[in-house]
């Protein structure tokens, strides 16, 4: 009897101990990414690229429109924040280390590689400093319209000025 009570107690303890892990394992990994971000506006855990891509696609519209979650998920994808295959925060290790965070110099180096001279005038392509194509097209259409409007009087003047000899009037043949 006592043995049966100990087995039942051990089974209850195992079920209680496994329930948070089972609940966490039952949560889709993309939801874990979004939940992690909503805690403090940062993705603190390590998530697989698959989870990050799913989270990017399934971000609720209000978060996508009014927050930086999409940018943060993209940064995690680019920054290698999804290198592990674990689905939980901190790679499921629970050691609390901050190994996924980039140092300021490393983040600056990666940003410089992504967009050279970001935020400076050197980052603007040379071709963007010329006149825009729609403006050139508008100018050409306006010039064509002005020439079309001015052409009848000009043609009339030229004909009057350089009029050649007129043919002799012909007599009526009746």
C-alpha cells in the first residue's frame, strides 16, 4: 500500500514537472519568438531560422504596423540570431548567458557591410542625383505641346515670307 502511494506521488511529481515543458513544447516556435519580443521589445532568445521566418510571416497586423518587430526579426535572421535549432529562449539551455547579443563594434561592422556609408551622403547612388525620369518625360511632353500650339502661326509666317511665284491665273473656259 505504501509502495503504491509512493509510485502515485512520483507519477504526480513527474507530470507536474513535465507540464510546463510540454506546454512550452506544444506552443509553436513562431509564437515563442513573438512572445519573447513582446516582453521587452527585443528578441532575447536564440531561435532557428525556420521559427524566425514563420514568426515574420505570422506577426499580427497591429504589431507589424505600429512596432519594429519585423525589423527585429529581420535583424535576428541577418545577424545569425537563428543559428541554433532550439525553439525556446536562450536555445533552451537555460544558462542565462548573453552569447546571442552582438557587441556594438560587431553590429556596426555588419551594418557597414550591409549598407556602406549608411546615413551619409556617400550612400546615395550617383544616378539618384540626376533629374528624375518622370520629370524629363513631363518636360518633353510640355515642349511638344508648345511646339504644336505655336506651329500654325509659324508655318503661316514662313509661307508668307518665302512665297514662291504664284501660278498665273487661268482664264475661264466656258
